């Protein structure tokens, strides 16, 4: 071969070896983790994640539905006119609740937390709807059932009892 062909061949060879290296690790370090061990680790990790997820679902079904039973005075019945709303805390301090005096239904109360992401729910009197402003959720004030937006479950209902002139919250139960 002549000298120019050798130089051209050398450049091509150096370009190929520089850009087409097969694997950047040395062969003696290849024995640390074999393909079989890596596949075994992947399958065991996937199985562990599946078992953990199934365990969380199983615990959720095994846990009884939370009901709160405690009598708490809310407001005097005469202090809440028809078509108006009163916000109060039930069952514990800091837990939001809504008491409505509806024209044909009377007094109804619901939890003030949206069933979608626990945002605050408020009553819009001009539209006669319970509104969750976070994701435009809308609930029916007479039943607490969602009628628009992402919430899929109705608001938990609070049992209200009138004793004399005073209204009392008795318990909070999720609706089905």
C-alpha cells in the first residue's frame, strides 16, 4: 500500500474505534451483575410493589367505614331563615360543615369538604348549589349528590335534630 492509502485507512480506523466502541466498561467488571441476576431483581421488585399495593387495598376494605357520633349544638332554628346557610365546625374543631335551610326540604347539613380532593365547599344562594371552586365541582343541596365536575361521591351527610328551638348535629355518615 502506498503512504496516502495508509493514512486514509488510519484516519478511518481511528474514527471507527473512537465512535463505535461497544461498551465503555472493562470485561473484568462485567461479572459483578449478570443478566440473570438483573432480571431476577427486576421481577422480585415488581412482585414486591404489586404485593404492597394489594395489601393497601386489602386494608382499605378491612377497615370499617368511619362514622362520627357526637351531639353538638349548631344554631337556633329561628336564626337561620329559609334559603340561607350557616357554616360550622363538626365533628371536630377545624372540620368544616354546612347547614342549609332549604325551602321545601327544611334543615340539611353536609360535610364542608369536597369528596374529590377535600377542598372547601360553599353554598351559592343565587344558583341554589353547593360549589367546590378547586375543580368546579357542583353538588345538589337537597341530596349532596355531585351533579357536575370531577367529584364522584356525594358529600357526607350530617344528621340534624331540632330540640326545642336549638338545632343539633348528631352524626356524620358517608352516603352511598
